[in-house]
């Protein structure tokens, strides 16, 4: 009986102890500690926000080993960022840990954390805080979490497009992106990103963009400072087709791009009021040769509904390609110093009144220079009223072929009689030289024919060149995959020397026939040819005499 009473007593004591333990646990989980974050709910971009962490022990038991952890909002710059404070602990986001020690009953306190918030207007920034502690005489730790959200409701930065309401198709168009800061805090590591509509072709910008990226860097933007990004490009599309440009201003922090301001602006493809077309030598895609005289015709038509009056037409010519000493403006007026031809209604009556649907034209003669830069093309800009048209005449490269024969002082040792004797073998050296002036060419083939009784000895320099010989026809072919173009002054050339043995069975006059070189201009895709005269034995004898 005593044993039963003892067992019951032990069970009762354990039950009371466990109950007291859970009772204490529940007491500490219910408002023993008041813990909150106090901060504004609406802020400006980059405004310094103070987060006050307030705590108070409302219980009768001391809270020991208390610790507060504060996590700053994701897109923020903290005091530690600015001061490079080493107390920051990196745990995915910026956090700071504060050791409070013990909090006595009735004790209260607060801690302030400061940060500047970044993001777009309407973006939500969340700060979090945790407090953990251990009630006196208990081994259990408690933790409470609080969050605070602040909305950026004002971004005092001007960021806007200057784009015309309509744009003529395929015309160079300038539009601007202006930015200005009214924020006290200096913004750093800023970047502008562009998103173009379909059909837009980028040409250039001021300042220049990042290579191959539609991004522009702004290192620092202080209060009351701003700038302009100017972009030059062209748009393609159908008349009245809408086109929307978008841009984002943002900043970089910890390898993350934070958008600050986003804008979009629409334009549309204008219905052209004037149509301009150009022909060179009766072709809209004419390909010219160096030194060639070209007849240009400029056609224009009023596509609008109203009559146009007193039009002014100007053509700007390329001084590097067109010979300004050989311009025939016909009924236009050539201004040599400016390199332009102009027509007004006094010079061309069609420009006085151009009714709706009516067409007109002007014409002039121009000559391509005899020596032009590498990869030449004649560029022309036509401006009529508000219409503008750019026209390009592609220009073929020019090649030169030289053929020489050496008997006594050839590239290889000569042998045999000279002049030749019937039935007696003799050797001579042939030199072929291909010269390319302006543009790279490909599929180069040089062909010539050796006299009857001649053949190759196999001696050739350079040895790596591709040379073939048809013993039945006597045709020699020198092949090259490509040959670079020159710069107008320096003209790349290639030479080939090969030895010929001839055993004549009669009189020989032609040592090598007329040679022809053919190739394809890689830019114009036109066949380029050059010819050299045949080399005669009589000419060699005269040179030796």
C-alpha cells in the first residue's frame, strides 16, 4: 500500500512540474515582451529612413541573453554601406545583430537603424527584425519576428522622351531622352537601358553606348544635375503603324540592377508627303567603275493632298569619291566648296508649284575620281522640303595584270640558245603579277597560253601557289582564293615566277599569249577582269639590244 501511495505521489509531482513548465512557456509566448518596428510607411526615393526597434519587458521575469537581428530592405543603402562598417553580417541580405544582454522586468529601450530606399514609384520595401531571449531559470529560447513595409510613392527624377509624334519611314530620326535629379542624395552607378520597337535600326548616339548593348552609363548624378541622351536611328513600318519606345533608368547595387524610373513613348509611321527616288545611268542599283562619268536623275512626287509651293532641293555629294572639277549641274547650281548642287523654283519651274500627285525630276552629270579610297562607294544625300533620301552608288575595284618574260636574267638559271634554234631546248622565266586596287576580290583566276612545243619544268616561286598546265592546249592557270584590296595608295600585289622549257620545231614569236585575270568583287559581287598584252620574242630581242 505504501508503494502505491509513493508511486501516485511521484506521478503527481511530475504532472505538476510538467504543467508548470508548459504554463511558464505559454506565459512567455503571450505579450511578455512588446516588440515593434516604427518607421514611415511612405517615403521618397533615396530618402533616409529611420527604423526604430522598440522593446519592453512587460513581465515579472528577467529576459536573459537577448539579441536583436535587423534585416534591411533588399534595395537599400545602409549606414554601413556608406561608412564601410564591419559590423554588417552578410546573410543573403544586409543584416545587423545587436546583443542586448538582459532585459529586466519593466525595462524598455529602442535601437535605430538608418537606410535609404531605392526602387520604382509604388515599389514596396520590407524590413524585418527578430528578437530572441531566454527567460530566467528556463533553458528555452523564445523568438519574435516583426516586419515593416514602406512604399516609395515619390521619385523626384525627371526622365522623359523627346520623340516626334510621327516619323517618316526609313529616314534618319533623332530623339532625345532627358534626365534630371531633384534628390539631395547623389546617385551613383546609374544606367539607362533602351527597348526599341520592331523595325528600328540604331545608327549612333551621343554619348556612345556600351559595345553591343543598348545601355548607357551615368557615373554620378547630383541634385539639380541632369543630361541628355541623343539617339539617331531609322524606323521601318506601314503608314500610321504605332511604334513604342521604352527606357529604364536604374542603378547597380551588389551586381543587381534596380529599376528607378520607367517610361514609354509612342510614335507612328508618318504618311510621306514627298517621295524621292534616284537613278544612276538609268538604274536604281547601278554599279560604277573608277573614273566613270555618271548621269544622275532625281525623281520626286507629291503624295500629299495639298499643293506644295516654292520647294528647295539640295544634293550633297561625297568629296572623297566625286571629282568636283568635273560636275555638270545642268539647270542646277553647283557650290564647289560645299560640294552641293541646289535647285529652287527660279532654276527649276517644277519646284514652284507641285500639285497633289504631280511628279518632277532634275538631273546632273558627275564623274567618279580616278583614285578612290578603299571599299569605295559614292554617297549622296537628297533633301527636298522635309523629305530626305540617301543614295549610294557602289563602285567596283580595279585590277591590273602584268606579264614579263626573262631570258638571261630570269628568276631561275637559263639554258639553251637564244634566239631559239629548231630542235634545241631552251629555258625562260615567266613572271605574272596581279595587282588589286580598292576592294577585296575572291575566286581569282589568271589564264594565259604558252607556244607550241613549250612545257613547264616544275620550277616555281613561291612554291605554295596553285599553278596548273594543260599540255594539250598549252593553257596555264594561276588560281587564288582571294586577293586583298588596297587603300588607294598602297595596292596589294602578288607575283608568280615559273620556268618554261621550249623545244621549237619552227619559228616562235609569242613567248606567252595575252593573259586575262578574272575575279569577283566581294562588295559589288561583279566580275572584275584585267588583261595584259602578249609577250613577243621580238620585243625581248629589242630590249637586249
